[in-house]
């Protein structure tokens, strides 16, 4: 007899959301997490403000996560502007053209993590094992077996890995993964503004860096700056006053003075995409399946989408009395998630490659691409639908 029906490795938002989405099945679930439970219950602020699509809003509402987040901590993205080289002639995305009241939402990562923990903690069919690390994962025709670093072995019908884009268990299961080191660092922070941002997001492709200025409630914004790794220390060593002056100048006074409101948080930029999202009695989700560059803000949204798709396939198999860990069930999930993510992953990497080059040809191509989006409404509409997931 197996110890559990499903073992989930990783208690990030994707893994916890998946556990909550499975609650109707009454399957016996174990979540294994290397952090301690205190860190899950009260995650520290890490600088990351997550841009959420309408589809993610639907999933978070379904799980009860949305109602766990204070309304004052949910910001709206009404419109968006994409800029090339300077602030002139932006590609403008108007929320009224999307058929929605806004393009998306902004919520701090630590609040999402806290909400995910709070909806899972009361579940009777879910056991949370914290402060432990996985030493080995293997599967056979009958079960999956997870070995912890202390030597304890746990069995289940299915093992699901949601353990980061550098997933150790993915390597243990022999799933090849394309990995792209962008040679850049993402620096995030929150800033206070002198002028209103009008709930508009700015994606600025300057010639030496990419910078997103994302609206938060009140006169605050989230700044996401990507820069070549060799120049990252120059920014991280700036005084708060110098950083604020530099940002104010780069945004040409659009928001008046910009003042640093938090510390600067650096994250290396590495994109990953697994060759497939499943193996025998094993599945990948979240960043372990697809690790996105942040320029399109889709990494977290893809994690939620994958959790929802896999939970749906498992629920359907259970309803029919079938083996929910069967290869055909996992392959349907893998195929559906690949269809939803592959084009965006490749398109994002191509976009980043184009907009981080400063050759005359690259500058011309960048300008032409923005002009195409500006003057070809169908293309602009397709981009908007992809970015907002307004149609689910």
C-alpha cells in the first residue's frame, strides 16, 4: 500500500494551488518543502510584484486565494505603453479594446504565497512536510518513490515537481531541458512617485537596459530593471538618492521625482523549458516546466495555468474511475500546457534578443516591429489577448 496518492515537491504558489485545486478529488496529498513552515505562513517581502492575467484571477478566485488578499493590496493595470529607445511614439494598449475593465492586476509575490498557504493549510486531505529536502526520486510501473535527505522513503501513485526552474528532481528523472542564460540581472524594487501613473504600465526598451514601470495603488510603482550582468553591481551600489535621480531622468520626469521605497533585489535571468512535462508517474509544473524571462510577466501565470490543467485532467480521470497517474493522462496535460506556453516562451526570447542589441539593424527592426503593432490592429489585438489572457 502506498503512503500517498500524490506527492508534490515544492510549496510555492504553483504547488500549493495545485493541491487546493485537487481538494474536490479527496486524494491523499503530501507536499514536501525545504523551507520551514514559518516562512510559508509569513513570507518576507522580496521586491517582486506579480502582474496577473484575467485567467490567473479566475484560478485564484476558484481556489479562494483572491479573497485572502487585502483589497488595498490589489492594484490595477488599466493600460500599457511599450517604448523603444525613448518615451516618444509608444505602442499603446487600451483596456477598452480588450473588453475588460483593466488589462490585469498587480499583487506582491509574498502576499500571493501567503494566500496560497492559507487556503491549503486547513485541507484534511493534504499533509505539509516542511524543512526537508529531496535526495532522490524514482518511479516504476507501480509507484513513485521519493527519498528524503534523512533517508526516509515515501511512495505515491504520482510525483509532481514544482521545485523551481533549476529543478533537481527533473534531472533525476532524466527530462532534458533547454536553458538560456541571458547574461543579465533583473533588479526589482518599489518606488514612490510625485505624479499619478494613471494605472498605466510602461515597458521601456532602452538601448542599455530594459525597464518596466508597473502601477501600484497610490503614487507607487514597481520597477523591474534588466541589465547586463557586468553592470549590475554599478546599480546595486548606488545610493537610494542617486538611484532615484537616475530613474527620474530616464523616465524624463514622467512621474515627477521617483524615490526608492525599498531595497534593490537582484535576480539572475535564466530561462528554461523542459522537453516534456511528464515522465512515468511524474509531472512538472510551475517554473520546473517553464521558466520565463520576466519581460512579458507570464511566469507566474503559466504556473497557475499548468496547475489548473493538470488538476482538471486528474479530476476527469478520477470521475471516470481511471488511473489518474496513467501516461495518457499526463501526456494530455503536457500537450495542453506546451500548446499554451511554447509560442510565448520562444516569442519572449526572440523579443529579448532583439531589444537588447544596439546595432543599427537591430534598432531598425525594433522600430519597425513597434510600427507594425501600432498600425496593424489585428496584430495588436492578438498581442493584447496573449498578454492579458482575457479569453482564458
